[in-house]
């Protein structure tokens, strides 16, 4: 089951590249795994490691200030490309709980919701404001509150983000579609008993 998501305050990892596809998030050679454990070590593997397997010192995830961060800021159309649930597995495995962008690929967004990762869509003006803040303070901390669907900037400015009510309820309660259905087990059993033929 996904971990409950209410609100987080965290440093930000900034990767402002457009059209980052799922093959960059988690390269295809790692898709044989059916277990989420250890998947975070392979996040952005082709960008993150040298051919000998050692970390590239200039890649953002390898910077000391990125360790322990829960929020990734990415460019437009994040998660495009092929469908693979391993992409949110890798992101959450690294420790991310939310990704902020101006848009997400639909399949990636749906897979994220199912795995406890919050895709936060903000408009281009708010995104540029965020990038301006990050240029001044790379170690910037943001607050994301799912209940109010808001991102709080350091100035106190609050930016609203959309989310459908079902995905929001699942994230707040730390459940998925099956868990949501099972939460109505008593009502389902009662209906079955009342609807059963005599």
C-alpha cells in the first residue's frame, strides 16, 4: 500500500529539462525486476553513473544537497514515453514523494498516483517564479499540502494545483484502487445479502 500523503516540507532537487521520458527515469534494462526494493539506486541511471558504475559528480542527484530531498522539480511533459510502473517505483525508491512540473504524461501520472507519488501541475508563470527562487537559493525548501492542494513558496505565496478527488482521497488515506474498494467491504456484503435470491 502507498504511504499516506498529507503534507511535506523538503529541499528541492531541480532538473528543469523538458520531455524527460520513462526510459531516462528508469532504463529498460532494469524492467526485469518485479520488486520495488532497490529501484531507487537505478533512478536516472544513464545520467547518474559513469560507464564504470561510479557516480557522475556533476549530476544533480549525486550532489550532497540532493540527499534526503522529497521534491523533484522537472521540466514540461515529464514521464513521457513508454508505460512502465517502474518509473514511479524508482522515484519513490530514491525518496521523492512529489514531482512538480507544468505537465505530465497521462500514463505516468496515473502510475504515480497508484504508487504514492504526487504529480503537482503548476502553470508556467508559477513555474518560472519557482525557477527564479531556485536560481537564488538552490537549497530552497518548499511545502506541499495535499489537503489544500497548494504549494507554498518561501515568500508565503501559495500556488494551487489540480487533482481529481478519487486520487486525492487515495493518497490522503494511503490506499490504492483495491484498498478503496475493500474499505466498503461491509456495505458490499450487506448489498450482496439483500440482493441474493430467496
